[in-house]
């Protein structure tokens, strides 16, 4: 099976292929910008970031061009997951990738010669300064591995708030020994590299801290008793506040940078951290070379390391906007210091060259939903609703599938293989902003409301009769119980009253089963109680904060998530009550269709402290996080009729009229449908191939909890398609399964994309919001800057301290910068992130 270039390849891979074929005549106009040299003013620009049409404003992933020009025949051939419809992406390097590469790197004697070639021959660091780290595995060498070149590797450890050091490798640093100056971080978390002292038998309870690995190893023999800490950047110095303990010592050897804005210099950050550590009763000294941009390793290579040691001076003390007048001869000249005052964000001189942006955020937007894989009757109804409502298609699809599974689940279970049988219930979770027309997109479940209403009206006389009989029974039972009490007090025989009471218990009128399909504002216990009365339903909400932030989730999140997990698996539930009889919930089916705003879900994640993933709760959901349509939805007149939606409702009404298979105990006994032989082979292959992707270093390792449920969800979706389509056979076809796999995989990628962002460090979350807003604004207005006051007034982060922190993060990673333009300050976005060549602003 071949994986073509439009089936999930990265922009960089596709670019190389396109420049060899359809766009071979394109020439480079910049570091990462290819255009047609035959045009006087070429509009189409290709880069490793994607494409951008300067004339029309169109932009996006290069796979869009592949589809536009029908170039799917191009590309390398390689076996991968499933047939043509399936696609596996090459994801952004994550924690799993970092772990995988760290595990595949070699150490000891096998690595020493390779590492020595770089550290000693190129960087002139004596082997005695690092050989112990190679043999202990702290420094390793990675042979070329796929897209990753041969490199010296060292890890960054995660530092907890309590100072704990994670033993797991969450982030690594690749130093290429091939002369390429660019260094690369892999992994989304990790703060500091920590190495034992050279003289490990006589440690002096002090940390030696510096930014770069080569500088740290160069200095190691000068401070053999100190624990070595490498920060990787000045921004990571702040994590020393958690690592260093009161009474310990910290020696910071800061870089002496000469950025025009002092707050963008290593010595400024070292001073700030030094003050914080001293407040925490940590003994801290911060030094820096007297000469700017002169570090330990460059001095070592120049044969001037002793002179470098003698040049170290104490880092100056600074106030918020300027250095304290002290050691004036060490200060940068006044005209080189850019004072940003209360604004607190470094100012960059206009026209300065950009550094390449560093990896900071997960990349990629939502891929188009594979709506073409839906059975025609469902697809036509979805398209009809989506066209008028102008809501994201995935929201509309989720509403349709949730409504279908609500009804189908009561009639059918699905057998995936021998011994593997389960319900057809679906749990849908759609993440969308306020104003995304979540409520309007759900025009499907109205058929359930109408059915409930009509059934209540039809059963009205029967209910009246029941209430009369129940009232008479209650009165009679109360009379017998009263007589029994009196006979007990008077010490008369109670045999007759007890016999009568026992007989009454068998004569209690039975409540008619009134269909109850939809639940919205309910507690967990109330939901379970209602399911014992009518064993099928759906928990639905277009503002699911009432579910994730409701009473049951606040009081006992573990119990509610556990109960919903068991209901997804159709397992029995025993609910013990203190003041009443135990409740047994058995033979019931529940679907869930929730829509929620991203900040609300993020808040739930923070409060649940990992329970939502640890319990497998969210792994059962088919997640979607579609791109917003806000700003592109112009008024449309309502259609006079909805032929496709009406056809959908008619099919649902036909299914609703089918009597549910409820036994005498009130439990469901659904019919079992299974795969055809061809579909069965396809499902087993799909299951096995997914399983292979769950190991460390593979594509789905970071969402293995979700991926492990994907094959079962595909089976459930296929069963729903089969029933809705009215197939006469009890065997699900390979076509239905193939379509269901495509949709289940799309949801898996959505979950991976969402969780990779939600797991971002808190300090990066606001920066990501600001960056997305800036990027959208710049692309819309065909510029690469936004005035600061516009950002402050209209941007997603309004509070000055949070905005300042976000912009500093973006500045530190070369995503944007602040530039003074007369009396105004503008925030410029790195042109390479906008798909345009670096030029004047």
C-alpha cells in the first residue's frame, strides 16, 4: 500500500517533491521562499511552512496544492497503516519522540569516539571533563534516525514545583557534530539538564549554572565538586527557584549579551533569579565575563581560558527599567540600552534580522472532515444543515452521529471478533468557541424530543390510570402497616397483617415505560436512576460546562467518570445508598453528545489533575476541535424546506417506532450484528496496525489511551451506518467499516492535536493565544505587524501582566518582537511564520 504525498506528509517533505516535479521551474527568492521567476510579480510562494498566494490571500498546507493540481500520483511508496483512505501524519516532535530517540542513542565505549570527535576535536574540551558522563549515560550519541541527523544528545529534566526531578526524559537537545550551527530541542516539556559533579565523592552542595553544554563542560574541571546545571536558554534560569533549596549554594555564570534592550540579555535574567533565590534563603552568586559575547568555550578554543577566568565580574544589579549605577565601567553605553519602562517587553531596532523561530507550539490546524465517507442519507442532511447554519461541519456531523447512536444502541450490539462484543453507543465531544453556533448545528435530536412528547400524549390515559391505582395501593399499604404497628404494640398476633403486607408487595402497580431519550441538566445518580426506568438515552449538551463543571463532577469526579466508563462498556453498575435500597443499573445503553468551549475544558483538566486521562474517560470520546468559521458567515435566508433533513428524521422516526428488546426485568437484550468475513479481516488488520503505533517513539504514543479505543469506535460507527442504511443482512460490509475507519482516524488525529496543545506548559498557553491572533490578523491584512494598542484593545489577552508575559515568551523564541515606530510600538510577526520572505516591515 502506498502513502501518497497528500496523505499526511509534512510541508517540508511535500516541498521537496513539488520542486522536483510540478514546480521544478520555481526559484529560491529567500532562505525559505520559492516563486515563479517567469512572472514579473509572482503571487504564489512555496516554503517549508506551506504556501501563500500574495494576490488572493489563499494560504495553507502544501497538501492543498497537491489536491488542487491533482498531484496525488507523486510521492514515495511505503507500507503503512491501512488502505488508501487512511493517513498517518508525521507529527511535531513530542515527549514520545524525545523518549524514543533518547532510548535509541548509544552511550559508553560505543558513543565515546563519536562524542569525542565533536567535544574534543571541534570544541577542544578535554575528555577528562566529560568521559564519566558518557559512560554513565548522561551524554549519548544518536546515529542518524529518520528525519533526525546524527547528534550529541543530552536530556532536559522536568523540575516540579516541590523541587522534584523527573526521571522520565521529557525533552532532549540535539547538538549536530556535522558543522550545522542550528541546535534543536525535541519534546514539549523539560527545564534543566542536571549532571553530577566531576568529583562525585566530595560534592560541595552547590550548583554551577550556565546556558550552554559546551561552556558547562569547559568549566567543569575548574569546579569539580559542583553539580552541573545547563539551562539551554536564559529563560530557563527561573526554574532554579524550584531546584535550589534554602541553605544550598548556586553559582551562575551568565552570558554577557549586548542586546540593545537589557531585559533581553543573559545577565539581566541572572540578576533577577539571583534576587529571587536570595529571598528564598539560597546563597547565590552571579558572574559574567567582562567582555561581551565571550564565553568559556570560545576562550578555550582561542587558548585564553585562564584570561577568561580572570575576566569574570559580578553581574550588575538592575531595577525594572535600568541598571543601578554600580560598577559603571562594566555597563553598556547609555545609547545601547533600550528602556521599555512599564511596558516590560524588549524593544528591537527596526530592520534587524530575524532569528529562525524555535519550536514552541504544536502545529497544524484541523484537517477537513472526511464527510464524503458518510452514507449518503446522513451526508446530504449534514451538508444541508451546515450550509445554512454555517457552523463547522464536524459539529454538525457529531450531532447527527450522536442522534443515530442514541436509537441504534437500544436495538443492536456489535461483535468485532470472537469473544469481543459490545454496544454501538458513541461518546462525542466537540470543542468550539462561544458564537460557533453549537446549538444551531444540532437540528437532528429534535426528532427525539418530538417522539418523547408524542409518546407522553399517547400514554396519557394509561398514566392517569396508573396514578389512580398507585394511590389506592399506597393507601392500602399504609393502612396495613399501621395495623401491623398497633398489633405489635398490643402484643397481638401479626401473622395476618404480615401476610397481607407481603401480598401487597407483589401487587404494586407497574409504572408504564415512558420513553426518555434525552438528558441535559442532571446529576450522575439521577441519570442512573432514570436509566432503570427507560434503559436507553443520551446525555446531550451544547454547553457541556454544565456536565464537566456540574455538581457530580465537582463532588465526586472519579465516580462520575467511572460510571460513564462502565456505561460506555455496557457493564452493570451497583449504586449503594445509605438511606434507601441499593440501585442496580444493568442492561442499559447510553450515548453522549457534548459541545464545550476550549477554556472550560482546559479548566476541567486543571481541576481534575489528570483523572480525565488516567481513568480512560476522554479516551472513549470521539473528539473534534474544528477551525472556527466566525467572521466568514454572512446572512442567508432560511430555506423554504429541508428535504434531506426531513428524510433523516423520517428514517429516525421509523427506527423509533421499532419496539425495544426489553425483557421482563426491564433490561435490554439487543440483537448482535457482526462483520462480514472481508470486513472482519480488515478490522483485525486495522486493530493490529494501530496497536503497533502505541509503543514508545511511534506516532500515537502520546495519545495511546485514545488510540487503543479507536478500533472499537470504528466498529461502533460502522454498526450505526449499517443500521441507519437499512441493510437487510446482519453482517456489516467492508465498505461501511472502511468509511467508519476513516472517520475514527480523523477523530484520533483531532484528539492528538488537541491534547498536544492542552498539555502545553501554562506559561506558553497565553502566548499561543496571542500568536494565533497576531498570525490571523497579519494574514488577513497582508502585513507582518499589529500596533501594540490594537493588540491591547482587541487581542485575546487583555490583562497587562499576562500580555507582557506572553509577548516575552514569543520574543524569546523569535515568533514576534516589539519595534518602536515614532511614538507608537508595533508588534511584528516573524515573516517566515506567515509564509513570506524576511524583508522590511
